[in-house]
C-alpha cells in the first residue's frame, strides 16, 4: 500500500498524447538539437500555469509519482506521461531523474468537456514485493 503525501487534480483543455512532441532543429551555433512542438509547449505551460494559479505548494523531492489521466477519447497512456512528468517536475523545480518510480493510469470520462490529470507524490520506495521482484530479475539476468 502506497501512501501519498500530496494529491492534486488539475483540468486541461486536452491532454497531449502524441509521441512526436520533439522536432529536430539547428541551434544558433549550427548544432543539431531537438525542440518541443508548439502544441507540446502549450500543454506544458498550461499545466504549470494551472498549478501556479491553484497555488500548489512546493514539494520536496519524493520517491515516486502517480499519474491518473481523465480522458474523453482513447489515447496511449505512455505517450501522455513524459510531457506531464516534465511539466510537474519543472513547476516544483525537481529533476524527474530523482524519482525511483512512476505509475500511470488512464480513466475514461464520459463528459466531453475538459480532461483532467490527477497526480500524487509518495515518500515511499517501491513496495517490498516489487523490490523482491526487481532484485530477482536483476540477479537472474544473463549477459
């Protein structure tokens, strides 16, 4: 059983669910780099602005993050995760590399209005059974 320190819910116009949110570009110095598509930037900014307006407190570094996406049409849950995690991490001035786990769910809503994102932080490491499972996986792997 995971205990969450903070649980929040925010509403967005549309959850960005594309796996093509990065585009190749060339920097001023002529080096190749990847930049966010405009729609992806709008989505991240909307999340951060909503968190700021609702005055959600600054969270200390947590072990993990759970995301629940309230969507009104079917989308690939993994495509919704990365930009959402990045926006939340940027708002809280965290580095998402510090999270040891992340869990995502999608929930189909019948209301065709705004979609929503619920998320929570946990101070707990992975539950014991998952530690055992991961350790057996790692120790049992063959090179």
